[in-house]
């Protein structure tokens, strides 16, 4: 019996999870940028997030909850530098930071090709002379369950799969990195893409109110701050109007507007989407037959769809239906993330496409690049799969918004009011069918901030999509805009 008891004890010992520890690795590199050679240190790996544990009013220490993967780039300089640092992440929810990391901001970038001229496997990597590292140190963060980030062994990943816990965990990573690297006196920026812009806006308010950590600026790329502007839900006509200028831009790219200049088409679409179109949708059955026919005609002309289709859709064009319908006569679909991309569906009569060609067209290039780069160039090894776009975070919890639209407009307004030096850069792609540019304009116009602080907001536009940087002219222009933004000092 004693021997049996000993075996049981040994079994218990071997199943106890080991205490997690940071596994950061540093390497040293140089890159040629405008102005000369830049020497920098790259540090990548997982940091352990711990929570304070209180039981019956007693503090019982810190409990490890998650291991969050990050990659930082710090230009070699004297300790205590006041050089800016930018914390970057993508969105999803469920996306790693690979897109901003290797597409736009980092010192290395993927060679994926572009719409109509995609690169073949195994793709490639190149130095990025336009890297934001020339002007700001960089920290790329992968939220829990993306990249190599995971809950600790025995932990519950779902604890982090929601609006508030996501904000808190990313804020803790930023606080830890800032503290451990002595950067409280450095200018700090938050860069987010897509859902990452919603995250960044909420983070700014949370960092300020929770830790007193005041950012200098937000870089919002493909912005969505109010989900009600892009979600086609029953009774919500707003997205139909806000998407129309994007439909017009995509139709223009595919030749549906002849030789008319893009700006001319967008001016017409924006005016109609801001005035007559919302009025007509609100009128419903009160429209006369003549009024309805005129609205159908104008929506069809701007969107590139047939009048018959617009009429049958009751003047309301949902975005996936648009991407599926626009080039049906060519047996093609267009991308949601970027309407410049085209795809093919085996069922040319289908109502909704089954694949977004603007994602599948570049996914392989980014996957090959990040898996090669981390292991072979940054010397970080991990046998976990690098989760670029993870469905494991779904369903994402928005319990804080029960009965209301998911919006952080009030959070961003509060952050700017408390910190009037907080500047906001917004980058919009005209052919972005995920976060339409006119919806971003609509939200920004309603920010609850004093009139004199509206000059804190800088909006730039590019003739490409959600990841506008896959379009080389847009990448170069956007890189210059971001560099200009972070170089500004109060």
C-alpha cells in the first residue's frame, strides 16, 4: 500500500504546471535609412502577465495568468533615452500584430506583391528603409490566443477574449515594458489597425485613468470606433449610407465610372450619402414612386450595380452582397479587405462569396515571413503555431455594451479632454470594405471634444484598402505621414 501511495504522490508532482517565466531573446542589427545607418536591438519572446490576488480582503501575491508574445525594436543609444516608443497591435479580434509588423512599421517587410501582381511562394523579406523605427522605438504586441500568446497552463483563455479584459491585459503589457525599460519619460504612441483602433482608443483612456500613463498620440489605421457604423443589423440604416462612397471607389477602380476622376466620383457619393440617401431610407413607404426610382438610379450609378438589383435589395446594399455582385458579369468577386483584389467563385449565382481574395491573396506571404523571421533572424524558437488570424477568440465578449452599440467614442473623447496634448492620426483606404472611410469621418465629426482640440486630429487617405500598405505607392506615402506625425513635439 505504501508503494502505491508513493506512486500517487509522484503522479501529482509531475502534473503540477511549472511556474512560467519570460523567455525573451535579444539580437543586434543594422539597417540603412534616410540619414544613414541605424543600429538597433530586437527583443522577442513571451512575458508573463500576473494579477494581484485578494481573498477575503487579504493580498496573497501575484498569480500568473498569461504569457504574451511581443517583439520590440530599440535603437542603440544612451540609457534613459527620451526617444519616442510606439506600441502596435492589429485587430480582428483574433489577429496577431504581423500585419503592421511586417507590412508597414518594422525594420523588415514582407514581399507579398499586390492586387493583380501577387508574389509566388516562398515569397521574400527585405529591409524596410521607411520603417518607423527611424523615428520611434517599436513594440509589437500579440493579444492572448494570437501569435505565440497563450493563457498559462491550466488557465482559461476565454478570460481574455472580450473587450474589457483585452484592454486590461494589453495595458499591463505596456505598463510593464515601459517600467522595465525605463521609458516613463519617453513620448509614447499607440498604433492600432481595424479593431485595434477601437482597442487603442479605449487603451488611451484606460492607461491614463488607471496608471497615469498619458500617451502623446494614437495612430489609427483603418479606423472603427463605433461598430454601429459598420454592422448591418435590423433597423440600422446608417451603414448603408456610410458604405456607399467605398462602393463607389471600388466600382471606380474596376472601370464602372469610365474616365471620371476618382475625387469627382467620391464627392458625388459623399454628398448623396450624407443628404438624400439617409433621408430616402428613413422615408420608407412614404417615398413616392418617382422619388424611389430616382434614389435607385443614383445608388446604382454610384455603386456600379444595376438598377434592378438595387431595387430588389430595397435600396439597401449589404457589403458582402456588394462584393459578390459588382463583377458578377465577369464571374468575379471583389475583396472585402481591399476591393482592388478580385476572386472567383464556383457558383457564379451565389448570394455571398465564400472567400475574401484580398486576405487569401497575401496570407501565405505573411505566414511564411513571420515564421521564418522570428526563428531564423531573431533567434526565437517555439513549437506552437504562430496564430495569425485565430478563430479561437470567438465568441468575443461585449458584455459591457449589452443593449447598446459597441462604441469607444466617449472613451476617446474623455482621453483627449483629460490630455489635450493627445493627438490622433487616422489612416483611411478608399477601397477598404471592412472599415469604410466615410464611417470614420462620421465618427470623428461626433467626438465629444472642444472645438479648439479638433486640430489634434489628422486624417489621411490612400487609394487602396484595409492594409493599404500592400499597395506600394500608398505604403511609401503612409510611412512618410506616420514619420511626420511622431516627429512632432509638443
